[in-house]
């Protein structure tokens, strides 16, 4: 937790918050904060700043808050990701959130196991938890949005064209021979397939929607490795 | 397992291997191989090729092997990594192995918890297991070498100069203001610090050894995210 993230309803006065959940425990046990200790804080979807500890009680802590810095800029990317298996999903949501992705579509694909769509990790609160962990790591406040799209064809045909208008349209596809496009701070829609890759039909549908498939090397990466590697390659800053 | 990795002692004749361990189970249960099925195989530190199933017994499988392709080229990098906590160590070794790193030094740093050095995951067999998983993922055969260096100062003063001779000398340090150097297929020694970063003394020692510190953006990445992001940024191919 490189940053303590605050919600509007943590505020007990315009400049004070009271925390009693895992953030309280973290501040008490990991930071070992005392009265007048200062901590880095941020308001979800708002500014970053400093908190000064005013009271430590047995079950809560009160902080005086001053918010005055802007969070890091987002990556200009919309990430379309074939739903990964649950264990990976958690880490991938965290990683994408840490790296500054603000729009994530979890989509279906032939090689996505149907059972993945019923994991409790897709509950709104479970997704929120991973995104927050990612922001805390990155020292960022802007919460990514995550959308679930359980049907590939209607999504690609009906929604993707307007969603990807005016964007670089890219599909990472290790079985393709086109090398990675240049690193640019350009609005981009990046599609990443499932373990085992998209099937030819899916690549055809994406190409019909204007997407170019490319690879970043001969090696097959796990999705959780491919995402940082791709984002780092496609954008000059993180 | 995108590749079945073979060892010299799996061979029962010049062109046949017999497998009875997790590779046998994987071929039987995941590939659901039958007689005459073909599989991608590679010899550790050797060539890649094709296996044809000749017999499936109840506790083992016999494959006829033809090896004729070279594995992907390695990354020209030596990775010096402050020993991560055990849970991360497994994934990081896998990731580095997948991405083509062939020389890994696990080094000490002020912010490495002493207890990390006594994890059973540092046993030679435990490290080997993770490296193999990484190679199986990447479809590579060249086993990385992993060295443990429990003392920072003697390593940096006595061993690092000759080890980094004729190489780009880089330390990833998110608290630095120098931007990432260009992507080049150049012999490189890349140093990655612990969670929380190297302390100033350690950065000074590395700089005294000719290393330049740089960052890849404003965001603080977990080590397991930073490594694919760094390798992908520093080298034009993976």
C-alpha cells in the first residue's frame, strides 16, 4: 500500500477522515503511525496529498487530510481481454490497474472455459477490491472501469466499432508474423486473447473490425506476463 | 506446457524416450494423446522437435523423438534481482525463464527480509522446477543459471565489475528521474531492487560500479510486473 485510498464517506468533516477497516490496521501495524505521523493519501477519482494522524483509537484512526497533487496520467488504452482463469484474473486486474489502464472489457472467446464466467471474482465488489490494490500500488486514484461481455460476436460486431473509433486497433497474437507497432502515446484499443490464443474465426472477426494482429516475439507468454510486456512496449511512458 | 522438456536420461534408445512422471500425466490427460499422436518436445539445453507416441502403458509413455529446430535466441541480459519474498520468487523465476533471461543473480539488499534467504524455494531443485515451467511456457530449452549472493557489498565491489564489463549497466530505480534508455539488442546487466527500492547507499555503490539508474514511469510497479515491463522496454525482441 504505497497510498491510502479514501472514499467520500470516510470524511467526518471537510478535512478529516476516520478509518476503521484494513486501512486502519495497515496504518497502525505496517506504518506504525503515531500522532502527527504523515502518510500519503488519495481520494478515489480525486487528488493525492498528505494525511496527518490526529487521533489513534483502539478501533479507528482519525486523519487530517490535505489533497493537492494530481494523480499520474492514465494510459490511453482500452484493454479487451479474453476472460482469464480466476486465479490469474485477480493478478491481471491488479496489474492493469497499477499500470494505468482505465477501461477493461473482459470478453468471451472460444478458448475461455465457460466455468470462468461463474467465478465469484467477477462480482462487482471482488473486481473493485483488485482494482483498489492496483491503485494503492501505483499511487494512483482513478478507478478503472471493468465491463463484462459474455458474447464475442455481438460485442465485436455491434459494440467494438464505435468503441474503437479513432483508436489504434491492435490484437496481440503470438502466432502472427507482424512485429509490434511503435511506441506512441496514442489512443489505442488492445485486444489480448486467452491462453492458447484466439481461434482463426475470432482473429478474422477482429480483423474485419479493423484490428491488426501483431506479436512481440517468438516466445509464448502467460497472459499476466504479456500484459505488462505489451503495455510497456506500446506506450512510451507508464 | 507448450513444450515437453526432455532430459538426457529419459532416453531409452537414441531416438526414444520413456516418461512416467508429470509429463506422462500431462500427455495422457491434457493432450489426451493416443498412438501416433505428435507433440512438441525439446531437449534441455538442446534442440526442439517432434515426438510421436509409440506406446502408452498404464504408468508410462514411450515417444519417438526427432529434434531439428533451434530454440529461440536468449535475451542478452544478466538480471540482478534483490531477493523477492518467497511467494513472488516462484513467479519471477518462471517469468524470467519464459522471457529468455539466462543469467539471474539473486542478491541481498537492505530491504530484503533476512528470513527470505531461508526459504526452501531457494533449494536447487525448487529453483530448477520454476525455471523448467518457464521454459515449457516459452517453448525454449536453454536452462537459465541462477546464482545466490547473500552479501551486497562484496558482490558489488568484487564480482560485479568483471561480470558487467562490456555491458550496458542499468539499475531500475523508480525514484530516479532519468528516463528509460533506448531499446537495443545489446549485452546488458539489469539490476532490479526490492519492494520499497534500494537504499541510497546501495544506489551509490552501484553507480560507483558504473551503473546508471533510470525509471520507466511515475508508477511504482510490483517486482513481478516491473520485470516483464523492463525487459520488453529494453530489448526490441523477446
